[in-house]
C-alpha cells in the first residue's frame, strides 16, 4: 500500500469510539486494491475486542476483502502540523520519525504495510480562521510513513449541513404535492429533496417499464415497481431528511383521495402529460387556493414550458392562460400532450431526451422552491414573472411564445388575469 492516491474512510460510529478511547487501538478494514480504498469496519480500544462500526451495507467496499490491517492512535498537534507540510511538499516520514510523534506505533514486518489513523484532540491553528484537521490517515511500512487521503462521516452529509448558506430550515417544514412521477416528475422530486423540502407526496399510478429507463432518474433495478414506490425508496436512501410518501393512484379517477393531500400541501407541482389530468390538477389546486407549478415539454420535445399559477385574484388559472393564447391566435401546443404513448407517428411528450426532461424537472423544482422561500421573506428567491418557455430543440415557424430559435433561449411572461366565466377561477 503506497502512494498518495489511497483513501481511508471512517464511519461516524468509529469517530465516536476513538474520541472516547484510551489512546490507541486496532483497525479492521474492507480494502479494495483496484479502487485503492479502505473502509474501517471494526476497531478496538487498546487490546479489547473489536467493535463493528460500519452501518451502511450498501457501500461498495462492504463486498471488498476483509483485513485486520492497522491501528488508530491519539496524536499530538505537532503531527497534524507535520502532516500539513508533508502533503504540500509530497514528502514522507521515516518510521522512526513517525514513532517519535506516536510512541505506540507498531512497525510492520519487512515487506508488509499497514494503515494508521491518527486523531489530535486539539489540532493547532495556522491562521486566525483556519485550524488543521484533527484526523489524518497514513500508509505505514517498516521504513516510511506517508500521508494518504482520509474522509470521515460526521453526520453533516445532509441538507441541514448547508444551513446558513441555504435556508434549509425554512424548507424543512414545507410539504409539496407532486402529480406525476415520470421523467420530469422524478427529476423534480430528486431536486426538491436536494433543496431540503421536508415532505413530498407523489401521486402516480404507473409502473416503471424498460422503455422509461433512458429518460428516467430511476434505474433498471426498479423496473416493474410503481414509480412512486421506487422514488420513495431512492430518495429515502439519498435524502433521509425528506419524507417521501407514495400514492399509487390516478389523479383523475381518485380526485376524492387527492383533496386531503391538497389541504396539507404548501404548493403543488404537476408534471403529468395528459390534458385531462392537468386540467383536473388545475381545478383542484384552484379550489384549494394553493399555488401550482405545471411543467411539460411540447412541440415534439422542442420546447419546455413551466407555468406557475398563484392563487391570487389577478392571476388566471391554467385554463385562462390557454384560452388567452387561443383568443390572441397564438399557438397552443398543449393538445399534443394527449397523444397516447406509442401511438401515432411519435408520442410528443416523450420525444425529448432524458437530459432535457431532467433539466425541466430541475427548473420546475427551482421555481417551486423559490416560490416557497419568497413567501418566507427570502428576497433573493424573487421570480418576477410566472411563465417560462425554454428552447430545447427549437423549430422555426412557431409563433409567440414558442418563437425562440436558439437552444436554451428563454422567454418569461406574466400570467394573465382570470376570465369572468372561468369555472375554476370563479367556483364558490
């Protein structure tokens, strides 16, 4: 084991045991030579029995070789300072020099190697705002000791670690109702969780099929499972702070089950394809007086569209926005959403490539989160206009608002007022 490109990984449970330890102990690791990586899976306190510490059975190193290959040591601040300069100068210590810092260090037999993890309870500061790391890892032979990469799980790997840089706490109490767990919806759910949304209810009756995979955030291991259940599992593993609740029901035929979810939601996101489902979502959100963000791709995947409909007297619903386009004799591409999957010459919503669909999902999540945060007083999350058209694979000849001709051209415009005879806007 030589070279600086090795890495040692330490679980949080190991960190706590070392900090409470008596100065040294033995390590057992899972080691992968091809990956040049070692995961500490058990350790002792001095010569006591080793305690298992690896708690993530899904980690790739848990199937690697199982070896008792090293020790941990309490170390003085002088070793932390020495490691700082050794790394920058690409140098190493002799074993005798290392042992002066760590008297308990054990010399490997000639031709053998081991791992050392050192912990300095009070690492020195090298400037007013920088203290050296308390933890280091070393490759140890009978003649030389070289610093190697080290990473430790400290419980700060989740969104709340960003608090102060990002308003994670403000979002942790927010609940999003997501209609549609397809390509756009899956990407939107993933992004909402990464932003720090506290709860997401996902409504979709469909199962993941093989032909969905090129465009979906889910992988083949979930084929055959309902999309909402697969998303709940995937996001639960990646973003455990976010509670994802799957609802494998149809928005249109089970509207009675959706209404209670609307009452609990702070905002609604609709990424379903069909016109009927979008109109039902529009009506339900309007009646519940909840903001809703619609997202889709139109025009054979040429354009992405996001419509934010806020429950304000001066903002018309989805039907009002479409009607205004039609009366102005501007193009309305939404009816193409009703072409069934695999029918006709091409299924318009799914002709967009996966990356474009994921982009639309991510933008939808950003607009959703910005809407929630702006209501919380976060001025840097202000969105002036409500509706966005973005060119993905633009086609000349379309009229406003789909007249952008260069890829990633964007057109923002304000939502129009409601019509007096709109049944959704004027329902009592």
